[in-house]
C-alpha cells in the first residue's frame, strides 16, 4: 500500500466519526448511514501556496480561504501524487524532526484540505451531539472514537471537531481538528506528540491553531 493510500485511510479514520451511532445510555434516535463513506478528494499541488511575509512563512489555500502561519524555522513539504488524479497535502516539521517509517523525533503538523460531502455531514452531526449531550462518551458516538477525547472548539469563528487519540508508549499521541468550511470543503489539521516532545510540541501546536485564518 503506497503512502498516499495510507494518508487517505488515516484521514478517513479521523473524520468518519459518527459512521455508526451506537447509543448505550442516551435515548437518542439516530439513523444509520445508507452507504459506506469514502475518503476525501484532496486538492491539487498548485492549490497550496507558500507565501513569504515580513513575519514569516504562510501556507495559503484559497479554495478553503485558509491561511496558516508556519512555525519559525520549520521545513515545508507539499506531498502527494497525481495518480489517479492530483491529490496533495502539506507536512510541516521542526528542524530536529526525524522519520523512520513513523516519526521518531521532533514535532510535525499536517495541513490537509479537500472536497467532502458525506463525512462533513457526519462531523457536523458529531458537533451537534456533543453540544446537546456534553456528558456523552465518544464511543457512544462511534466505535472509532473508543478511548478518544472529543471536543467542539472554535477555529477562527468556525466550529470544529477536536479529537485526541489514546497515548501510546512508543508512538505518542495523535490529535487534530476537523473544520467543515461549508457543506463540501473540509480542513483537517493534525499533529502527533512523541514521547519526550509533548510539552514543546503542544505549545507550538496551540500557537499554530491561534494563528489560523479562514475567510
């Protein structure tokens, strides 16, 4: 399985929350989806612009109105391929980052944008459920979120679904936010806190989110 397929499957696992609604204690009526959700269609390489400004570098994706400030000194890689069609994302990494199949050192952030329909509906449903039932357990929303932490947050005045995966001793903890821009366009911002890097990377991640602009 190639890298692009792994990325798409990872995104699908992250944003498919709400695919099956198994309510264990809340008397909420939920309809099961009629068909399996599909991975997002990501944007092409030319849709991701890197702008040099007086205060640093920025990732700009006009299709979703996104402007994201790159942490100072970080490396920028636009990754993806053109098979069967152009689909790309941006990986940002700290100067000390190191990857051997999986990240083993440093900090990193992924910026993923694309066209969505079904999964955006599910994300919005999850946001609504969390707002209406703040005490609900994530696994009651979807089995995919077992042992996760879910929260509704505001990213530049857009409602977003924040997720935090269970922490693992060797690979650390994955987390991110999924931001429905409208009924079709989705922004996913993801990161991972490796063991021994959590404190430093979490501060950079929070600052990164504060500087997000969506117009």
